[in-house]
C-alpha cells in the first residue's frame, strides 16, 4: 500500500485526529471515529443535525465553508470552529480545510484544553489589570487624604471618594472613643441613612468583630452571620465588608462598606479596602498630630506671652523697687552715730538686694537666650584685656593670678557677653572655695583654630558623676560643702549658651577636695 493510502486509512480510523467530509453547504457527509468520540454523538446524529445546532460561531467573520469555497480548488485554508458536544459543552477544533470537487475535506485537532488555558490566562490578565487599576485608584485617594489636616473633613472626604470611585451602596468610617466605636462619617444611596454620631460597643456587630480581631471581615450573606447588626435605616443590607484601621500606636477604628445584594464583595474589594485603610490610618494619625501641634502651639504662644510679661515684671516691678530699697539701706548705713546692729542690718539689706538684683539679671538673660532674642556684636577681642577686667573680683582670701603667654591670639566674640562668662566663672570659683585659695586665670592657644581660657580654683571640687549636670538649667551640686552657697543653677547654663552661640565649647575638670578647672574654647579671629 502506498504511503498516501496508509495515511488516509489512518485518518479514516483515527480517534484523536478529526477527519470529516462536508458538502458545499457545510453539512457533514462523513466523519471518522475521532469526531464521534470527541462530540459524544454518533455519525448519523452528526449528519442529521442542522448546522445552527451543531456549530457555534467563533466570531463575526464569514463561516469557514464560505472561506474554503472562495479559495482556489486544492488550496488549504486554516479553519477554526466550535462544535456542541452532546453534554452541551463546547469542543474547540483547529485545522485546515480544502475544496475537492463538490466536497470539503477537513483535518483538525482538539484544542479545547489549550483554549481553556488561553481563556483562563486572559481572565487572569483582566483581573490583574483590574486590580492594578484599583490599586492606582486607592493610591490616588490615599495621596489626597493624607494631606487633609481636619479630622471631620478627612472622614467626609474619604467616604465621598470611595462612594464616587467604587460605587458601594453604603460606606462609613468608625473610630474608637473609649470602649465604643463611633461613626465619624457615612454616605449611601438612601438619603435617610445618616449614621454619623452613632456608636456601638466594640463587642457588637461585624464592625466590632473586625476591630477586635484586627482582621478584615468579609460577609457575603449577612443573614448567615451571627455578628451582623440590623439597622432600620438600611433594611436591605445583604453583604458587608469591615476593614480595621491601624496607626503606629495601635487600632484606630474600622472602615465599613455594605451592599444590598448577596456576595457583592470579593477578595479584590477586600484587598483594595485594606490598602486604602493603611493610607487612611496614616492620614488619621497625621491629622491628629497636626491638631495636637496646633493646640500645643497655642499653649506655647500663651506661655511665651506669660514669660514676656514675667520678664517685664522682673525688669520693672522687681528691680526698680530693689534699687529704692538698696538706696535707703545705704543711706541708713551712712548716717552718723548709727547703732552697730542697725549698721549690720543695713549692710545685710544691701547685700541681699544685690543678690536678688543679680538673680533678676540672670532670669532676664535666660529669657532672652531661650527666646533666641540675644543680640551679639562680634568683634576681635583681646583675651588678656578680658581677663584683666575680671581680677577686681578678688578679695583677701581669694587672690587672682593671671597666667598668660607673652603673645596670645585674639578671639572673635561679643566683648560684653564673654566678660559676663568670665566673671561668672570667677565668681563661682570664689563662692565654691569657702576656705580661700588662689584663683588662676589662664589662657593658651589650642591648636591652630582655638584659644583655651581656664579658671582654676582650690575649692571643694566636684565628683565625676556630678560633672555632666553642671551646665544644665537649674542644676546645682548639693553636698555638705555646698549647702551654704547661694545660687539658682542658672549661671553655668547661661555661660554654656553664650559660649555655644560663639561657636565654642565649655567644660570642667574637677577633683573633690582639691578644686576645679573650668575651661572655655573659643574660635580665633
């Protein structure tokens, strides 16, 4: 038998490759076993079925018989068709057909599984693009809401955007207040549905269940869910999706959507609302932080006003009367024939008014420094002259010694403020040397850019663990050796701020019972 004859014989008896003969109208004249196996119909059934019952149109193009008839005789034409199986399912065939005389011969293979895979892939691709679009929409909504600073406006905007974008029948946002969830905004098809202000315990409803568990609750049919709470304003609710809202500090509330038909929401709705809830949680926290900052700012402004008033009071209502008291005390002390006791009292009054006046000056300086209201006049300052102006503070028990090199670089600074620092350090050296001792004022170059100025005493000294607190506001070192020394703990803090404003650094090296050395590093000119 020739090869062509063997091939034809195999086609005529094949159960996998379809071979069929049709008349010019497209009716089956003969079919091999493959077609009967694949369709589940006998050959006689296939031949008796009208074309409209047997075939399904693949598209709107002309049917394959017409395409074959239009081609030159003997030319193979690709064909694709769908037949109805006996069980009603489609059979996808793909192959070639040729016109031979007054009949059409067709050879085809079954591509049903391939077609299903293609359709599944197309469907999956469609879902992917739909989800991508959802996420883009969610991101767009999120980028708008995160900039809204008012909580009420934020809630109203969110439910409105969700409603406009996704078309859900009802959307609401619930936030935790105490042990209840309170609706902050809601919008739906029914104008009578006005949930804003409603509250429910965290133990109740699908909303409460989502909040308690920290996981989304997707309820396809609320009639079958034990947690669902019926609300008279929404009698037709059939499905519900509740998504918890979280911030960095914990749970904030719940985003809830409802629909009037069963299975209205799917996993894609859940994913989209979860993504949106993440952004909404950030937006809620931002809005709350903004409101707290606004409130704090108002309080700070009030405190600043009170501080200014207090500073004004110190400058006028305290210092002016002190000057008068001191004047009278000095006048009394200079009266001829004054009793010794009254003279000592007069001197004590003068001394105490000077102390209070010094404290007032320190407080005024502190207010200006903390308010960044200090005005410096920077110039080239001679350190030797600066320290020389400090020596008049010496007394019989605390002599001062200048230890300066023949040539000393000048520093850049405000002369008045730097003199205040040096006097403060020298005064402290005297105060904390109750047994007396030499106070040494020293200055040396430090590297190529700085000048080091030191004030060294032979006083009570400071322990290593107390040293870091020296330059903090209102910090004093209390012990048996310092309990009789007056002070507020502001002097060294003011010195630190002034030195830092000059681009320098201040510190101390000390040993209890031996003494302390306070140093200041200042930039050269």
